[in-house]
C-alpha cells in the first residue's frame, strides 16, 4: 500500500497528521520542506501528498509547481493544508499550479480524512482508466516504457540533488535567520508580517485588527497606517531602520510603543529577518510582533518593589542608629526636668529639647514602620471595631466641611494585626485625604470581605490570591497624576509646601501593611480624587478584646538590677535613672560580661538586656543567666535593629520588651511592674 507524504516544517503538525492517518489505517511518510518532499517522493512514490505552504528552503507553492512538472509525480494527488490563508488569490494560485484541493486549518479529523480519501479515490479511478487503455499494448512496449521511465527518473533525481546542493550554498548565509523567524512565527503567528522594501508593501498574516483593537477589516494593511500608530518618539528610529534595510543582512529586533484604537499604548517587540536577497540586497523581510505590555508592567512592579526594599533598608538602618541618640537626649532631658531647682526659663528650654526628642522619636518610628522593622504585637481583631473606635478622633482631626461616610460590611472577617498599627494606617490615610481635599469634600470609609482568584491577580500584579478583609478610603480631592502615583509611598516624598508635610505618612502606611502580609492599591487621576484599598489576610478566628490603656507613673525601689548595653552613653543613662530612684545597678558592656556578673552575684532581681550586643546577644544572655539563677526576671530593650528574629522570639515567648527611644517614666514603670509581678 502506497503511503501518504506529509510536508510541514512544524514538528507538532507532522506528528498530529501522522498519528491521525495511521489511526485510519494509512501508511505515512514525512518531510520538513519541499526539497525533502521531492527526494522522498522520487524514492517511494507516495499515493498522495498533503503539504503546508510557508516552509524554509522550498515553500508549498514551489513544491506544487515542481510536483506537477515532474513526469512521474504529476498524477499523484497534491493537497494543500495551511493556516496561512489570507486571500482568495492564495487558493487560486495553488490550484493554478496544479493542486487538487486547497484546505484551511484546522479541520475536524473525520472531515480531513474524508477529503483525503476522496482524492485517493479520484486518483485510483484515473489510474484504472489509463490501465484499460493500455491493455492492448504489447508487453515489449510496456517493458521499454518502464526502462525509459526509470532512466528519466534516475536522471531527474541526479538533477534534483545537484539543484538542492546549489540552493543550499546560496541559503547557508540565511539559515540562522530563517530558524529564528520560524521560532518567532510559532509563538506569535497572529502577528506575522511580510515587508518588501522596494514597493514598501506590508502584508499581515495574522489578526492585526484584533491586536490593535479595531473591528475586523477596519485597520488598513499599509506601512503608513502601521507607522501612524507608533509613538512619535519611536518613529524616527524605525524610519532610519527602514532606510538601511536593503543593506541589512542580519535579523533585527526593535521595541516600540504602539497605540490601540482606544488610545491606550501597548509595548511591542518587533523581530524581523531577511527572507530573500537579490544581488546581495535584501528584497523581502519576514517578521513577527510580540505584545510585551504585561511583561513591562511586571518589570515595573519588580523595579518598584526592589526600590522600596532598598530605601527601606537604608531608612531602617538610619532609624536604628538615631534611636540610640534620641534615647540619650530624651533620657537626660527627663533627668534635668525632674530637678525642682530649675528656674522657669531653664525648664522651658529643656521642655523644648524634650519635645523635639519626642518628635524625632515619632519620625524614626514612621521610618521603621516603612522598613518593616518595628515590633508589632498582633492579635485577632475586627476591622469594623477599630474603625468605629477611631471615628470620633478622626472627625476632630478632619474639618467640619468634610463629610465622613462610614459603611461597615456585615459579618466582616477577623484579621491578625496590631490594633495600634491599624489605627495608624487609618489615621494617615484620612489625614492625607483631608489635605488632598483642602479641608472640604467627602471622605468615604468602608470595609468588605473579598476573595482574590488567580485570574484577578494575573491582571493585577500587585495582588496575591487569597481571602482578605479590605479597608477602602476614598476622597473627593484633587487626585494624582501617574508620576505622583509612582512615588507616593517613598519616604520624604510630598507634594505639599515646605514645612507642611514630612512625606512619611503614606510610607508608614506602606510599611505597616507589608509587615502584616497585606498589600495596598491606589486608583487616582487628576481632578477625580483618590481611592486607597488596603488588603489584610482574613483569618477564621473570633476577634479578641483590645487591651485597655493603663497609664501609671514609675516608682522607685531598692532591688538589684543588672543592665547590659554595648552603647556606653545608654548604659550611663540607664544607670543614672535607676540609681536616682534607689535601685542598685550592676552594669555590663555585652552579653558575655552580663553572664559573668550574674554568676558572681546571686542577689540580682532583674536584668535589663539590649537585644543586640557583641559577643553574646540578649536572647543568649538570658538563657545563660536563667540557668545560673532561675529567679532573675528580664526586660529586653530593642532599638528596632535588623535582628528582628530576636524581637520575634521575645514576643512569641510573652517576655517583657521596651522599645527605644522611651521616656524615663516608662522605663521606671516597666521595671516596677515586672518586679511586683509574681
């Protein structure tokens, strides 16, 4: 049984047809292009050939022409099966060259096999008729005829081999670019084009109308129409490239912005390769355009995240160092203010120093919130309750000319968060909205449960799939342009006048949200206000009761306290504050020295340990001291260092922690509470 010859440069297409035809009982041969097809046809004489059109070395049209010019192949049915059909002229050309049938991919398997069998039946009928006409011819005539055919076939094969070798020499220089084009065409077949520089003719083989958002047949298939859609800043580069296209011998790649029908811009990569040369000049190019807009968006998201992370590392490190300095200023100003002998002018001066230190402390807390290095004390809370508790204070902060609309979501899920930090998020967003509205307008606050799926997140790279509680804060203010939107979360970025804003409010929001494993999205345009959407992971827990604030003042005592800190100024300050209130103080410059002092003194009641110290850190020192004397109580001091793992350990174990910088009264009260707690 003669085989069916499949000709296609796409391996997957060949595999599919081979599997299909073998499943229906046919034998098959295959070839990657017209040259190989002629070789195999001359050797095996197939029953039928089914061929693609667009192929390297020899395309389907040329193969069809040579097939029907071959004396021994022209009676074998030739079927064109292609996906590159664009105009009726293509089918007309193929049939005029001798093709028996022109089929367009894809066809249903049964339908395709039926067409093939129909052509095989037609060929069989023709062959039977020819055989009847030759019955009366002498046997000698048949023998002579066979010998002539064999000699001609052998000669034709040798000619074909010589022609193939000659064509290969001419095409070696283009093979690399042809392969690149084939790969591009496989991945972007909807945007493949052909361009002839001499006539400036541009032919699209894909749905360019759909790609640019036009109705079918609306977009003109001309170079002028195409370049008109390209961004003005990119057009000159393309024109220069076109001017030099004739002498260009290697594939070229360019990137440009192109406008869709609705005016939005897309980013395209345009890859083109020389397809034909005459006398060393490129006369035909074939290329493919790939839309990389989503990739560009993802790159921008990644760049923004990396930039924010770098800024966070810088600001976090600075804030940590400043905290130690602020602690010294705050502590010694406390000590001076406790002196009742100060006259009014001296007291006023030191109060200003104390006030400036507290303000600086607040700024470092904001920087640490942005860099996600602050210590948070999370609990299971209801966001509706937190917003409701804040409304009275928000109304006092916001002008009476601003109407506040609060829309809580029923059956809102719980979140695992630090209530104080969530208060800060809401406060900063509302104050930012107030300023954007110039103290008059409408502020809308709402909450809701929301589930984000993979499809939504693929369209919005800032999001991650999961179940969330969303806090929305919308204003009717002036809105923001794209450039402002790109920078609003960066520390110290502000659009306000000098002296009217630090630029830390939204960066604080960003850091707090990120530290709670959430994310934030902003939608805004000039004159249309702004909408901030904050997403916190939703948990299946019942909200806990928020602890009440207890404000007490520090008391003195006579207990023995071990203080360990590698900063000499802080060590002096803590010793001075405690001794002034009657405590006995033992001091150590690092964790190892603290352990040695504890081993030599059995009467230590409390150890105040800095979290990060050389030789031995606070956590390790506590473990050693506890083995020496289990009765010792501990208070850890944190400067919000990069060693967050130690702070997390303290919080997870429910141990006592005080964050630098702290007022002296807070330290004394914390010490007294720990010592009095059995």
